[in-house]
C-alpha cells in the first residue's frame, strides 16, 4: 500500500478535520490544518495547554470526551493521535472508505501520511519518509528550506505575478 502513495496538495479551507487526542502529536497535526483554514474539532477527555487555549479563543472546537462512532461520521480528514494504540486502530476500523484517515501510531492502518511541510512565500515543500523517520523528514525540511533565500522567494513571487498577467490577457 505505501508504495502507492501519491503526494497531493489539498485545499483544506473550511474542511471538517477531526483530531482525536490532546497531546503533542495531536497539537502538531492540529496546527498544520489550522494554518490551512480547516474547521477543527478535537475530541479528547484531556488536552495540552495550547489546545485548551485555542478552544478558549474559539479557534477550534474541543469536545472533552472519549471518541465515539458518532464523531467519525462526517469529517473530511480524521487524525488518530491518542496515546492508546488500540483506540487509534479502532478509529481506523470505524471510518468510512472515502474519508482521509491518519493513524499517528501505526501509519499503515490509515490511508494518509502527513508530511513535514515548509512554506516560504509561494514555495511549498512537503517531505515524507513514508513513516520511516518523522525526525529525519523534519531535518530534511529544514535543510531544504535553508537553500531558498529571500531573493529566491521574491523571484518566485514575480514569476507568479507574471503568470497571472499572461492568464488575464488570454
């Protein structure tokens, strides 16, 4: 299955994303989708301070309860990021075939990997080791990112503007 993975860039604006879990991994995944404009619901009896703060500021919805089948019905993407591997696997087994599912503790139980994402202006780099080493993916992202300075990003922005002008003239 993992050899069939295809990297895509998906618009998550206003898409429903469910994060199950309230720890560091859940927070890291949450931030990725929050920056992408997703509507995020966290389901977890407890959550780290930052998740609680985001809920307090109404940036996310936090349901302080254990996950149930009802939570899994409608989200576009579900991230299972609890400390309980059995719960994470249960989530994977109880989702619908057309949903995107990331199981943080056992990636092969889901159908989506969440890569390391680095954004600089119009440049987006996404790096994955297909679950072999998230730490290495992070390091690679930082190394690759450092190769693109502000001048490169400005040039890329100018190329974008030029392309937009050509499209408008058609």
